[in-house]
């Protein structure tokens, strides 16, 4: 039983603060989106009657789901244990679906509740959930399809200097139509990395099976640590066929919002599972995927706002990895008062209470970095009333 199961919450105030976007280190593009010149962060803050506040990154564009489904239950669960009210939160989003934003919002609220509970217990969140170490391995991530060779070299060198032994780069250049350029770029990075670093590639779903094998024939299957989302994430029949025909570990999971899909991915032959904690249906669902990887001897990694979610990987095998997408994430770190440090290819988590990241709200307020804030008070939010309408 998780420590949180018997916790009760008397929530008085919830707010969402939207922080000003920061410029990316290098404008970043992948196969199907971008370029991204800047990147942002929004934080949900859940405050109880004793003044403890739990925080987590949150989607700020779906307040209708929060107001209709989740907040009415959160505000009116006083005296009810987490193990009793969390199922109410879970099933309140049923008609919104468990594969999209509603499920992610549920998980973001759940992370904030865990942060609040750990702070009340005066524990780092990784210890609160049973983590037995304060370090997690990272893999470097970046290599946008728009990067010049010089920009690739700079990023690879940065990760090598930090002791990182695996680097994932984006391919699928020009919406998947320029495989020749992808092959040249990967060969260039492979040469740069030498024996010190493994190389993985992420296609962001743009290719067909035929494209995959054209690429692999040129690169060589033994040259890749894994091949991520090479074809559409919903094409399970094609994913299964691809996994049967290649020895390269195939990775999927970033597009999923629930643990219920992952056994099917494993059954299709996917060897590397990638649940994203900040876009997933709760802490326990992430742990279900963790346990699936342990039981089936599969590789586990997680991305998203990885400095936040690094605490979860402390409960997994030491082979589990956290993605660090430097180009997008590094700029946000100016907002952080507390964060994991990167040493010898690992994140080292702080011993501060709650999540391993804490926003420097004094800086944000003084520098006018909060561009929007919305507040909900318990007195203003009625109890949950399920609606079924078109």
C-alpha cells in the first residue's frame, strides 16, 4: 500500500499559474512538429486547510475538465481517504476518455497531491513513495531535425562532458521525406560519439515500415540503442509486424495516457516502454508500467518535464532512465529554486520536502514572470454533479 492511501485532504484553494515562456537553447523541430522558438510551464497549486501546498506541471488549456470533473471532488473530499476519493476522480473523467487530456490532468492533479502529502510528512517525495536512492540515470535528448551539423556537435559534446552515455536525436527530416539527410546526420553523430555514447533515434511516428527498413539498411541495426515511435502510435498491427522484423529495440509509450495500453504494446513486441509521468493517469498507473517492465525484462524510460518526474525512477531498476531534452528544458531552470543536479550522467535529487523541483515564486513575482493566474476557492465550487450531454 502506498503511503498516500490513508491520507485525507481538506482542500481550500486551487490555482493555476502560467509562467512566461523562455527561449529554447536552439529552436527545436522534430519530424511532425516545430520549430519551437520557446517553451512554457504552467503549475497547478493545491492548498489544504493547514496551508500545505502541493504543486505539479499542468495543462492550462483544459480548465473545463478540471472545473466539471476534478475540482468539485477535490474540494469536497474532506474526511475521505485518498484510496476512497481517488477512484471518484478517476471515474469522473470516464466520458472525457482515458486516452487524452483528461487522463493527463488527472495525473497532474495526482502528482500535486503526492507533493502535498510528502511535504506534510516532511519527506522528499522519492522517499515518500519508497525510492531507495537519490540518483537516476539520464539519457541526453535533442538533435532537432532542423539542427545544423555544428549544432549537433555542440549538443553531443555537452552531454559527453556531463558523463552521459546515451543520446537520442530526432530524425524524419522534412516530414519524413528526406531519409538520405537522416542517414547522414545519424552517421555523423555516431562518429562523434565513438565508443563513449550509444545513439538512439526518434521518428515521431512519421514513417512507414518500408521507410524504417530503408533507414536501418543504411545505418545498421547494431548501431542503435533503440528506435522510437517509427510509425504511427495507433497502428498496433504495423508495430507488431515491425517488431517481428527487426532486432533493434522498438520504443513506444510517450503518446499514451493510461497504463492499460502498455501490456498490448509489450505483446506487440515493443521492448522499450516510455510512460510520461507528467502526461499520464496518475502515480500508480506509472508504477504499473514500471512493474510490467520488471516482469517482462523490458527497458523503461520516462520523459516530459523530466526534472519533476525523476523522483519516480528512484523506485525502478537502476537501468531505468530519465530523458533530458536539454534544448527545451534548460531554459526553464531559471524559474527553479530547487532542482536535481546533473553529475556523471545522473540526476542527483535534492533532499528537500516534496517534489525534487521547487519554483522560485519570489523571483517570478518580482520579475513579472507569472503571465496569468486563475484561482478557485472551496466556497465557490459546488459538489460534483455528473453531466451526460452532447
